[in-house]
């Protein structure tokens, strides 16, 4: 008998309570019982996003919401800055290009966070830039970008909005949309929200509302104005992913019960414990300066291939982590600790990494990582 | 105690086997266990679509696949004919317009099927038209459009493709994509596929492949070329709706076991029984000439409001049917018999309609509709 432990940065484990809710007979979205479910979700999504604005739900995975945050706010030929320090940052550039906008890249070395001064300088150098696109947490490198500082940069410029991909940020660490002045914030269901993939969420500020009014890019399925209009009546423009919405009510209630502060503190503790364990094992972080609390990217020591370690973790212990992508392939593993994760998930992940490294011939003092983690977790 | 009976034309009931599959711990789409699941789905989707072409799966509801079948095959300014005889036909026009194509409407009276000769005449009148968009089954009016005849019309014209929305057609009645020469065929998960909404499917012909090569409309999330490329490796371009894909394998296996012929024959029998029951109750069909086997639209007799009947069915018997939309609001009810439906669903629906009509003061011989249905169902 071998259990399975899912520690990849999404899809993340789904709590049994949500799985069971979703296993109930399906309800019809045009019938009366859907409305209170959706109303409860809408209210709790505002709590999650820390906003008084409407949060719109889409039947799509996160990339759909990324596309919506381009097509609903820009016009053809618009210049838009995007922070490219990983696979997801790169995606902004591709979306902008696909829709005929002019992407202005601020390239960042993988493993590094963007310097807000570089973004400010780029905006100063080109006043035609209308929007800044960035990840709160760049999942491919496990970096947290400085959203608060970026929002201060765009907040001073009336003609520039800030769009933040919070797919592994929202519900992971503090991203108060209204308080910081984030203009567009989006996330997906399969990360901190502890649901299967298939739902995405977008909210936008009053400032972004002005951009929405003059947006000129083609869109239909992801028409945020049409969606908001219907969702204010607790309906959706197109058929919603009903079972996921039913699960959403459950997980949002769980987050409410723990409180956002509680979720952030738990996640931060698990992340810090993981980082301390990594150090105690003599390993290095891939993103030491600005690590995301969503997942920890661990640099492979000389002689250890990340893909081999990932494979050993899976086959020997049933532990699923993520490897590196593109230029980081084989060089890192990524251990997630967002969403439905607790103390013993970190203990399990670290214990498995210790044993798997030893098995691959890397010198490890078994238990050293776990001991370092426990010092944090017992705090 | 009152049970609930869902007889709206989608979402339709989900078999327990699929609900339980989807309630299992989530799997990761980049891990080894996803591939055989997706491979099995891909193979069975080809069986369902009756095609040797690839069927691409999208994380979206059906409207997303409708959009994809426009944006991946046309260019800005292209003329495209669409059949508008209901809410869903109308949607084609809106999508075409949103993406800067020039929609050419063939209007059809609600409750009627399109005349293939009218489509042929419109194509002859304007050789610039590059595509024909139609529903196999127009859910809002319960009409089946003559897809085979339409495919014969477009099949003779090398520069014109036929795109068929099979959302309540695929898996309901025979729509052999390859044999008939349908160029684009799409469907969604929440109808004959017996799943919750959240997945959509598209396949396209060799002829449409040529259109794909020269397509010029902006698209990213719904980029079929990119999706197909990944899906040939049993992966997806963006995060798939994993739990729904797991459910999909189960329902496709059920359809395989029953065989398509078996599914079509069962559905046709249920539809015929419903129509005979309607006649026996002295009521009329809204679409008598070309009724879809997906659902039956029943005209309300004088003095009976469709919305009141729908409400009575729900509150007195837990029976959920659909009402009419827009111009048909209050004038019809729609009783679905696609997907996970059997003999006793028709018996239940008709028995409930009889009692509800009587309750609303309409003269009914209780049991007359059921008796007529049983004559068909016992066949």
C-alpha cells in the first residue's frame, strides 16, 4: 500500500467536503437553488479578493482569465508592459501579441523578482504604455513579485493600469486589491481555492472600468461586461461549471472560517518551514531573495538531476512535486504548500526529499531537514 | 419527502458512477496517470463524433467552442451565413459580429427547421460566403435542423465549410461527421454526455483544415491548432478541467457499452413516446415538422401559462422542465429526454404534466398521456 501526496503547485488537493458537495446530484443553473449558491460565492469572492468590486466567475482555467484581462481593457495597437521572469510572465506577451497589442517586455532573470524602479523607468520612457501585466507569484520560478510597490508605481499614473495574475497569489499571501490599488486581479480554482481546475475569477477597479468602456479588442465568451451584468443577478451569461460552483461555495466557507489572515499565516509558516529545511539539508533556493509562499523551488546540488529526484519521489514514496520548466528543467524541484496543506504535509515532503536524495547517492543527514522544519512548525 | 427529477435540456442528470469518479482525489494533469485517462477520452470522442479526425477538448462551456469554431477558421471581414431560428442560432450572429466577420442571416420562424434550399440560394447569391453556421438541434425551440442536407449543399462548394453546433445533437441522434461531410462539429459536456458543464469539444474536417491555415482572427485561450498539438501527446495547452475529464472517461465508456446506435434508438423512443403522450393529451408540439429528439417543446393550451405550469411541476412534484425563452416565454414548456434518461423518466414527466395541468384547471384525462407513451415504450 502506498498513499499519494500531491505537492505540485496546482491542481492542489481538494478537501473531502468539497469533493462530496460536488458529487451530489447536479442542480440546474437557471433554477432557484443556484442563485443562493452563486450569491454566497460572489460575496465570499469579494472577501477573498479584499475588494468591494464585483468578482466575475468564468468557466475556464486561469489562462482564460488572463486573456480576459487583456481583451476587455485594451485596444488594438495599445502598448502594454509585461514582466517576463518565467513561463507565466512570458504568456502575457503571447496573449498581447495574439490580440494585436504591442507588448513591451521587462525581462527579469529567472529566480529574481522584478525591480519596481525598472517598471517605473519603462513607463517614464514610454508614456504610450497603458497597462502593466505581472504575476503576483511566478509559479515556474517560485518568485513573488512586489505587487504593492508596482501598484504604487501605476497608482501615480492616471493613464496606466496594473493587472495582476494572482493564480498562485490570491489566498496564498496578502494581496488586498482595493487597499493596494490593484486594477485587475485574477485567479483560478485549482490553487489556493482547493478546487479542481475549471473556474477562473476576475475583478477590476474603478480606474480599470474606464479602460473597459473604451476597450476595442474582440471578445465574446470572455466578455466581462456582459458577464458582470448577468452575475449581478446571480446568473451567468453562459452555462456555468455548476458542480465546481457548488464546490466553490464550500471551499470559500472554509476560507472564511479560517479567516484570510489565518490562511496567510498558515501558508507562510509552511513555506518558511520548507525553506529552513532546504537550508538545513545544505541545499539552495532558486528564488532566495523573494520567494513565493505558494511553492518552494529547490536548486539541485551537483550530481543530482531534478527530473530523477522528482521521479524517485513519485515512485518510492507516492510524493508528487513539480520539476523545472524550460531553462530550469532538471535544475530544480518545486514543492507546493498552498491551499489544503498543513504541518504534516511539509514534514512528509521534506522527509521524502531526504530519503530520495540519499537514494540518489547525495549525502544527506536523514532527519536534518525535518528537524529544521519542526522548529518553525512548532512555533 | 419529495425527490427531484431534472428534465431540462442541460445540465442533465449525471450518472452516479461519474459523480463518484469525479469525487476521487484529484490527479495532476502533468503526471503519468492523466495520460491514459485523456487518451481513452480522445479515442471515445472520435467514436462519439463518428470521425477519424482529432476531437479537441476545451475547458469551457459550449459557447466557448462556438467561438472557437469562428475564430479558428475565418478572417476579419469574412462573410458567413448563419441559421437564426432560435436563441442559439442568434448567438452565431453575435459571435461573428464580435470578431469583425460579416454575418449573413437566414432567418427561420421559431419552431421551424431551416430549408436547405434557402441556404443553397443564399450561397449562390453571394459566392463570398465562406462558412455556414447552424445548430443540429436548436435547443430553444426543440427543432432539429437538416444537417445531412446542409452538408450536401456545402459539400458541393469547395470554398464553403459547414459548422454544426451539436450541443444537444451529438450523442442524441445520428450526426456522422465524416460520412456526412460536416466540417466543424462541436458539443458540450452537460447534455447527452451526462456530465456537469465545463467541457466543450470541437473537431474539424480536412476541408476545414485549409481554413484553419489561413485563419486570421485573434485567439489565444481557444487556439485549436495549439490545443490539438498538445492533445496529440495526451496533454492540453492550458490546465484542463481535470475532474470533468475523469468523469468524461466514465460516461464515454457507458456510451461505448450501450453503443451509439443503442443510445440513438433509446433517445428516439423516449422522444417519440413523449410526442405521442402530448398528442394524447390534446396538446400540440411547438416544432411538429422537425422535432429534435433532445427535448420536446409543448405548446400551452389556451388559458395555461407555461411559466405557471413549470412552477407547478417544480413545487408540487419536484419535476424540473424548461420554459420558453424570449418570444416563446410562457407559450411552451420543454421536456428533455437526452442523456441519462430511461422509460420511467418519460412516464414520470408525462404523469406530472397531466396532474399539474389538471391542477391549473385544464381538462385532462389523467393517465391518457402515460398510456400513449407506454404504447411506444413497451415496443
